[in-house]
């Protein structure tokens, strides 16, 4: 059975070629550049096709004025619906009741599981996160809400320890430096990329969410962004080495712009990059204009 690995990078858009404000303009990312047919991920690059990948600037605005936001953008990615249009605004960071209702009615996690197939959010969360969710002190993000609506578990630290899930930064460093763990797994970017592909093969649909990019965009530095992108480049270099383009698709996308313009620490109205890797990328790209087009294209690929 073909499978899809969707790598969600929160808050990255296609911005100006300005190394003072845009980490994408200066980071050493040969793998990411190759995925865009030799171009940096910048405004104006246009649709690009290479032997392994399609690179598609994607509209997160969806004809609704204002700056795209996380909850409505993520919901559009996972429901295939123009969520900002349905609720009349861009909304975030956490989904409000109308967005949660849309997600609960239908989302891609549900579509996969209702066919008797396997789906997962392949990152683990620490106990304090689970406690905050379960107590109602913290709302789920839209992608976590989609997982919940499908009756699927949010993985915990046990899955991180066993190597069956990754941490948000792929390499495990943040759990050591930010959460105080001393014995959780640490990976090189290469090891993490191989591990991510290995885990994804257990599911028809796997979703990896990386929100660190959005945090950097809001309150980090260009140097932070550069380091983050260079780690991701190493992850993707290894993932591409072990990924067989016949086995499925790797999709990389985002919900809104942010880290590509660090002059103000706020979201942008920029297009976001969507990358499709694998056989079938051309057909997928042909139907991709906005974030709401991702689910219909994934469904057409897995269930022709």
C-alpha cells in the first residue's frame, strides 16, 4: 500500500531575498534548494519541477483578507475545506468552536482510519502537555484536534524513549535543554531523517508537526532560523536517501508565513511552500493552488 508522510513546518512562507531578515536567503541548505529545482525558497521562485520533487507556491489566504493564522490554516490542510471562508476570518492560534466542529465532521486522519487503515501523528509529547490537554487548561491545535476526532492517540514520552516517535525538533535536543530530560534519545539530523522515514512506513498516513519555525519567527533571530533550517536540511538529505519514490509521497507544507520575514515577529500574507516528493508528484501538483487542495490531492493519490 502506498503511503504519505506529511511534514508540517509551522509558519514558513516565501519571502524576500534579504539575508538580514530571511533565514531562507542565507542558510546552507543544499537539499532544500535541490527540492526547488536549484532555487532557494524565496518569493517569486514559481512552480518548479525536478527529477524527485515538485515545488509549488501555495495560497494560504484563500480569498479572505488579513494575515493567515494557525488554527484555520492547519484545519484547511487537514480537512480540504476553505476554513477561513467557512468561518469568515483567519483564526488562531488554537481552533475555536466553529473550527473544531469542521474538523470533527471530517478530516484526513478520519478518512484514512474509516477505511480501516493506519494513521498517526508521529511525534511524542511530554507528560505535562498531556496533563494540560486533559485538564482543559490547554486547547489542542487543529492537527491535534483532527487526530482526536479520528480516535487516535497523541503519543507520549514512552514512544519517544522506544524510538517509535520523534520529538518536535527531530533530533531530541530540545527535550534535554528545555524540558530537563537527561536520557531521552538524541539523534544526528541524518539519524533523525532515517528514523522519520522508518516510522512513516508503519502507516498509510503519517503527519510530523514542527512548530519551532513559528516560534523562531515570532521571537527568535535570523541565526536561530538558519540553524533550524540547516538541521532540517540534514534531516531531509537522509530521508531522501532512504525514501523510495515508488513507495509513496513526502509532502512538506505550512499554514502561513512568518519566519521568512523576521523584521517584525508577526505572520505574513506570503504564499507558503509545498513540496511533493515521489512518483505521482506531477498529478498532485497539477491540482494544488491553496491549502484546501491538499486533502483532495492526497485522497486521489491514496484512493484513486
